[in-house]
């Protein structure tokens, strides 16, 4: 079978999914539930992530942390009832200016891998990229999502974007941070970035008791890693 995605169990009931042909890939996480499973973000959309998961016995709905191309491109494969998103994410998904496309570069793709998989060439894909969000999605009104043994609180975390949202389970002390926090370069000069709000969001994350953070990019973080990234990022957002 062609390997359009990689999937790796990181703890019981939680899997890390990546797009190996895109060097700047987002981290996608699948959390196993009872009636359905929740996929955190859905990647570029070059290949059908919903089909990939269903072939492995999962029943995914997708939760969107923010409306950037690398986290939301695959939303086109899901039905409206399978999409979990806040009103602000759905609103920003209608505005191409806010998708972060200035960071979608053909040079970040493994051309050989994509050709082997039968996908569109990187240049063609970048040029034609759009967020095809199906109509009729009901924005989330609840402040929490229960999936499996986890009850994730939805915590707004503006800064990187104005629609960024965290998922935090107090019992397991797991934080799903999207691009609000990860071990890498900070992006705070996008059209809907807000440095003041970013400072406040970092303070909110610092106040959370976290032993495991599942970030939108790069490596998974333990308690010390979370503290180190917050400390490194905070100087950029001090008065």
C-alpha cells in the first residue's frame, strides 16, 4: 500500500500522524473515542486522510486548531457533521489572506515521494491550493470535547493567529497546542497575529499543569520541554 501518511502510537489511544513528503508538515493527532475518534487537524489535503484512517478501522471527526493551510487543507474530505471548529476558525477559513500561504513553498516538498504516490506536482498544488470547507458546519458551542477517557477544555489562545485554540485535559495533564506552542521558530507577524495576545496566551499555558504537550510541529514535549519553550518564546512578548 502506498504510504500517504505515517501513523505512530505515542500512548494508549493517541496516535501521531504526519505527511512524510512535506518537510514542514504539521503534527496531526488521532484520539480514540467510543462512538467516534477525533483527529486534531487534517494536514495539507494533498491526499485523503479520512480514507487513510477509515481503512485502519478508525471513525474520524476532525477538530481544527486554527485556519492555516497545513492544518486545515484536508477538511475537504469530511462531511459538515464530521467537522469540529469554532466560529472564528470557520470565519477565517473563508479568507484566503489568512491561510498562511506565503509559507507554502514547492521547495518544501519531496518531489520523488509525491510522484511515487501519484499526487499533483508541488508547483501545481501550491498554485491551486484552496480551503474547500463544506457548507453547513455548525460551529462549536460547547467549551469542552469528550473523547475516550479525556475531557478536553477548549481554551482560546490568540497570538500566532486570532483563532488559535488549545485543548487541555486537566486529569491527564495533556495539552494539545497547535501552533500556539511548539519547539521551533515563533511566527507572530502574520496578518492576524497579535503579540500582546500572544504574551497572554503564553502566560495561560504556563499556568496549566502539563506533563505532555502535543504541539502542531516538531517534537512532542514533556513538562520540562513546555517550560523551556515558553521561557524562550516569552521575551518576544514582554512589554
